[in-house]
C-alpha cells in the first residue's frame, strides 16, 4: 500500500512538472512571436503615418483631390486590417495549449506561423519557399503547439543563415505511408557532425543554434507520436524531417 501511495505521488509530481514545462515552452514561443510581430507591424504602421501626412497636406493645399484622398484612405483601412489580423493571431497563440487534441491542418499551421515572420525575414534577405501539398490529411494534435514547432524552426534557421549571402528556407509537406511529413530546409552554415546528436539537448548551444528551441520542438513532436530527424552538412545547410501519424477519420 505504501509503495502504491508513493507511486501515485510520483505520478502526480511528474504531471505537475509537465504542466510547468508546457508553460515555459509556451512563454518562450510567445516571446519569439511577439518579437517577429514587432518587426512585422513596423512597416505598415509607418505606411499609415505617411499616408495620413499626405492626406493632411492635401487638405491644407489649394485644392483637394477627392479621388486620391479616397484611395489613400482605403489603403490605410487595408493596412490597419492586416495589422489587426496579425495582432489577433498573436492573441490566439497566447492561449494555453488544450489538454485535448483535435484534427489539425498542418498546411494551415505553417502558413499562420509564417505570418509574423515574412517581413522580418525579407528584411534580412531571407527567401521562404513553400511547397505544401494540397489536401494533406489532418493530424491529431494541438494547433498552438504545432505552430510552436514551426516558429522555433524558423528562428533556428534565421540564426543559421545570418552570415550567408543567399539565404533560403524551404518548407514542404507531403503524405506518405500513413504519415504527414514536414520537410524544413535551410542553406545555412550547417551543424558540425559532432554536434548533430546534441542539438536537441536542453542548454546545448553552438554559434548559430541554441538547444532550448530545438528541445521544445522535439518534446512537442514526441508528445503527438511524431518523429524528428536532422540531416546537416557544414557550409551547405540543414534539413529537419518531421512526421506525424495521420489522424483517423471521425465516426
């Protein structure tokens, strides 16, 4: 009986630690997302400011071009709506991951994860190529956590591309043998052979890559019965191949 009680207490303690770890992972992802969003909204915010100034100058001038004014105002509305959409998405990411899983569209998660990083990556000279297969079957997971995986891979690749001239990221999906496959490639500096087996270890740090983000990636992938493999060549790039079981159809 005492052993059973002790085992029950240990299981409870492990469950509590898992909840704490989820919280830490979630906060880390929100920080990355917020940082990307800050860069992303800077350009449209400046665009709105410049357009407002043009409108003010037009009103103060000898004559007002009402058609041009309407065009400028419509552009401001469109830009503001884009910013509102990005902010709304960040608020969704702020929500804690659900305890219950659901059918998740992997392609949609990738597109939404890229939302806050398109402009910052473009400003760094990074080109993102997407090859997302149509009608990819869903997987059974939590959408927010799956988006965390993509966000951490993006920031990991961004750092690895810092010293490259031709910066490329390629994200592809496919269905294969009952699995949804995500292929995430960069043509960065690569990972030294002696470091490849350590990159998922918490606290491991190389010049271009930090272990915390990749530790979170591996933990989430494993949580949903997925696998993650890495292929890397120095001065050529790195590829992460992630697989998840395709979700069974709901009855």
